[in-house]
């Protein structure tokens, strides 16, 4: 019976060790996946922000061009 109990304990230890190894691997994989996900999200936010700034710059450029044209028209009317 003692040999049988020891065998059960060995099996239990092996299973526990295997589960701990799998959990560690799963946790490591989860952290890596989250890191990749965070990096992608961060890159998307940066890209989106850059696109917004580009659109704003284009809008400002159009506004400046309109002011320039209006000013030229006003100058022609003065002459």
C-alpha cells in the first residue's frame, strides 16, 4: 500500500509540475500577446493622431490660401 501511495504521490507531483509549467507558459504567452496588442493599439493611436494633424494642416493651408486670395482681390480693388 505504501508503494501504491508513493506512486500516487509521484503522479500527483508530476501532474502538478506539468500544470504549473503549462500555466507559466500560458501566462507568458498571455503577457506576450497583450504586449503585442498594446503595441499595435499604441501604433494605431499614433497613426490616427498623425492623420488628424495632417488633415488639420491641410485645412489650415486651405484657409491661408483663401485669405491670400481675398487679400489679393482687395489689393486689386484698391488700385
